[in-house]
C-alpha cells in the first residue's frame, strides 16, 4: 500500500508539472498573439506593432525559464530584422557618414529596437542560452543595425562564454566596424586566438592593426554569417553588398601596398 501511495504522489506531481508548463506556454502565446501579432512582417513599410516583452520577465517564469526563453527566441526569428523602436530611442533618421575608414554604411538608426528587446529578454531569462549571443547579436549588428543593442548582447555573451572563440571574433567585428574601437576589437580577437581559434584567425589577430587585416576580419565574419541566412533573400542582398564593398577595398589596399596582382 505504501509503495502505491508514493507512486501516486510522483505521478500526480509529474502531471501537475506538465499542466503548469502548458499553462505558462499558453499564456505567453496568447499575450504574443494579442499584443504582438504572430504574423511575420513582410517589410518595414507594413503597419505592424510588435509588443516588447514585459520588463523583469525573468522573475515571472515560475520555474520554466528554458521554455519561456525558447518561445521568445522562436518569436524573434520571425521578425529579427524589423526596425521598431520604443520610448528613449532616437527617431528614424539617416546618420551622417561614419568617420571610421572601414565603418559600415549605416542605412538606418534602430537602437532600442524590438529585436534587441526580445534578445535582451531571452538572455536574461536564460543566460546560458548560446544562440542569442552567437546568431542574435550579429543580426542586430548587420541586419537590424541596432548597434547599442548589439554591444549589450555581445558584452553579455562574452561575459558568460569568455572562452568561446567564435563569439569573441564576432564581437571583434562589431567593435571594429560598428563602433570604430580598434583596441577593443584587437583585445577580443587576441582572446579568440588564445582559446582554440583556427590558425587563420590567429594570423588575423596579429594583422589587425594593419588596414588589410581589418578588412579581412570583416570579410571572414560576413562570409560566415552569410551561410546562416541563405533562406532570406533580402538579408542576403544586404550582406552581399557589404562583402563586395570590402572585397573592393581589400583589392585597393593590396594594390597600394604592392601586394596585389
């Protein structure tokens, strides 16, 4: 009789946990449907309001942090390049030309974007979830053009994964091309070289203070990122434009230094 009692208690608890999980996920998707519109935006001209996640969401997951983080991540994937800003962000106006020699040609101002707020929530709810750092931060940098958000997510990721060379070298790209911060970029790339990076990246770290080395860092990062967005024609077009621009700059630099054909 006693073993049967314990078995009943265990099965009841498992059933209760499963029901709670379904209730939390159901509540989240209901709120997303009501406030955020689950249909992905076709382009930024479409009138679409995307509700940001609640502040301090990490304190209201009721033990289901991983499930909530996964749900937020899946929702972010649908509209990851949409530029929608909230209170405290600058209005959408073209930026003046960047002063950095290899700075990205910024097409829009999208700091404090919905895309960043989603990634911020995901990484607060589940700090060890690596994909938002690896794929999310570089998307903020290249497609969304939320440079402030990219910095925060990259910095948070490097703090959680200080020996992940892939994350370190992507963060180095952001600091060099989006923030014109060569010392920080060199520091990150050196750390990547010290933590298992392949030989080509170690060589690149030693060349970062040369102009050609800076261009090579940008090309390596964009070409790697391109492999993950082949099913997004609009994103591919924008990334290919950047790659072509850097390739042209590299040819000019090699010719001026006598290394070119």
